[in-house]
């Protein structure tokens, strides 16, 4: 059976991930993501009504025209988790394929939201829920799709595995090795080890190289949780304002902030549209999330809530707000500019449980937001965070578990791949023979 991998998007950037695997006549697509920085650079650009080709030309979504070079039928579209760089182009591209979208419940709910917001295209793709540990048949020639549980900075992330008669194709985006993930099960390393040793083993491993140039291992979410506990407990006797911000989609982190806010005697309130979207979705599908926390999404209601907080005494509350990257229209930035009813006083605390995404636009905006907060006298606690992506020791562990015949580095640009190429070369892989760093729009033939 011929096996081909089309590296469609996310091989020259962190963003707009999309990869297709052809096994004989059957094709499975992994991820259809957005490159958000290509959208944010334009002021007030609304993508909902835009055409796919314009977004492709901007570099915002994957250029899937290479799909016409793959001879076969698409059997499934598989988003691995709910981050926008993995699901953000589904509303623009999925309708071109007569195939179901298969994902875990939380991811699928977020995909539904994306499809509902879309104004240009209508999608009639069937939506199929599949949990980690489950499998489904692909086509009629002995292929099977399996979801293996992984740990990442969003709940219900999986690594999909396409079992073919020639061996397994493991799509390894995005994960870290976490044995104490705060919400959900630890990464299923045992299953990866089995897949590496059963049948024909692993024919190809596509790896998340986001942090491949970083030494050591990525700490567990539990480490971020303990840093957060330490920071918030240090503020226990402060009776002025405390505000926290983090990735809205990082449900485990939001959960930790809510718990520690209550432990230091404050009422947490989630404020901002994306806070309401992600946490509301988590609550709706019944993950271990505090079900009684107040969430407010719309700007007018947010301002009314902030007025209420000021009247009742801000020492009784801990608003958890959007704006961890200093996004100009997010709530924390509006607070920093003094545009909301919430007054920051000298000594008030602002906790960033997020790192700056290393990209000039974000860095500039975050710098500005922190400066504006500082000018009002606020004390800023930065970078209480751990990454969701493997570092080098995690990559070593994955290679040891899977023992793949071929490797394709992904989720970075060529300079970002370099640390991974070094590591894999040291493990006996050879560039061009079984180690294939590549760019967007290529097809790699494996046999
Ligand atoms: Zn991700």
C-alpha cells in the first residue's frame, strides 16, 4: 500500500496546522488551523465573511490546493484539540471535503461554535464524537483511526494514530508529558510504547517542535498550579484589588485560579467573551470545573459587573479577565487604560498566568499593557506559567517509546526544527533518508 504525507500548513510557522495522510485510496486530514498573527496584524479584520482564497493569500489559513495531488477520498477530518491554530480554518475549508469531522467532545463543541460564527460558507460535514482510547474504521482496506490521550494546555487533547497495513502513522501535535495534569488523565505513554512495538511498528511520526530548541523537560501543569497558589496566598492579607488573566481556553489553569481565589476569601468572576465561551463549554460538557462560578461575556454586562464590584468593595472579588497578551480590545487592556468602572489603586495586584507568545506584535502589546498597569500603581506578577509543548527530554522519551521508521518535524519553521534535527540525528536518524524536515505544500512518499 502506498503511503504519502502532505505537509500542508504549519511547517513554516507555529500556526495554521494541516497535514493529510494517504494510505492507498483513503485519506485522513489532521487539523485545519488558523495563523492568528496574520489576522491580528490587520486592525479590526473580520474573517467570518472572508473567502478562503483571500485568507490563503494572507497566509492565515493552510493552502490546501496541494490536496488535488493526492489520489484518494478524504474519509475523516480530525482536529487534535481546540486551539485555533488547529481548528480555526475548519469553517473555511472543511465544506470542500465530503467527510465527517471526528474529535473529542470539548474540541467538537468548539468546532461547532466556529461553524456557527461562519458567514461565508455553510458546512454539512457530519460531526462525530470520539474519546481518547477509542477507534474507528477508515475506508475498506484495513485502516483504523485511534485516539491516544495526551496532555496539553487545553483539555481533551489527543494524538490521532492512523493504523495502516504498512505500520502506524502517529500525528504528534500538540503535547507535553504530564503525569499530574490537574484536569483529565495523564498522557497515555503506555499506549505509545505498545504502538511502537505491535504489528509493523510506527512507519512515521509527525512531531510537535514548538519547544525543540529548549533543553530539559516541560514541567507539569501541577507546577504552574503550585506557583499560582504561592502567588495568590502571598496576597491573602491584601484587601485592595487583585485581578488575574490567563488563556481563556486553558480550563485547568482557570480552574486553579477559581479555587485559590476562594481559598483566600475572594469571589472569582470570569469576565470577557472568550472566558465565557471556553469555560461555558467546559461546564456544559461536564468536565471537573467549578459549576457555580459567575461568567460574564458581553461588554455592557461586564461594565455593570465591574461597577458592582467597586460598590461592594473590590477586596471581596477576584476578576479573571481576558487580555494576557495585551490585546488592545481585551478587558485587561481596557482596565489598564482606565476605560472601565474598575479603578486600579497603587499596590493593586495583576497576575499574568501566561507567558508572552514570542512574536513581535504580542511582545509590543503586552509591554504596553504592563506599562499602563504600572503607571496606575499596579504591581504586576508575570509569567506564572508552564508551556504545553515538549522540550528536548520529552522528544527523546517519545522517540524511545515509538521507535518510528520515519520522522517529520512540524509546528515550527526551519530554524525551529534545528534542535529537533540535532536530537534525532544523535538517535541515528539521517536527514533525507528517514528524517524529513520540510516546508508547506509538499508531499512525502514513505514507500
Ligand atoms: Zn495547541
